[in-house]
C-alpha cells in the first residue's frame, strides 16, 4: 500500500499484479459531516451513465472502514469526500480495507507522539504496507 496527499485528500493506492485500486478521502474529526461526496477520477466518455449502485457500495464500504478503524483506534474520523476510479476492478470489501489502512495512517501521522493509538501492523492481515 502506498500513501500520499493530494490537496485535502489523503490517498491510498494498492497495486497487486493486474489489480490496482485508488482511494482518496477527506477525513475530518469535526461533527456534522454530511454524506460523503464521491468523485470518479476514471477517464470516461462525456455522457457516460453513473453506476449509482457502485457509488452507494463504495460509500457503504468507506463508512464501515472508517467506523471499524475509529473503534479500534479510539478516533472519531468521518469521510466528507471520496475519490475513486470506477475502472478499478470491483473486489469484495477492498474499499473497506483500504479505508481502514488509510485512517490508521492518517491517525498515526496526525498524532504527535502516537499515544493511545494501536497502529502495530496492517489492519487486514492479507495486505502489506509501505509508506511514502
């Protein structure tokens, strides 16, 4: 997994052989964050139809990933913006896993001394992590 920052978005990318996934999140701790706006970064024809079922699945996985990471880390992040590529292959729970990893990374980088955060090892045992 690789981490980066693109404006206000914290980004995680995952490349495993022929599969790749991109996820950018605006993570906030303030209350009242509305339903996250999702933006597809895939190049597509101008009038291509939006796959709303896929967008809702993405929002659901991000919400579950943020909730799970918050519970484990004792944090209170909320996603107020989502960027993804609809051309990435749809794999079960991949965005939940990426979200958990990204929240953990952000929590670690925003916490000055790491106190109170259990950030040992990846949140999902199947995936390794590299930070940049």
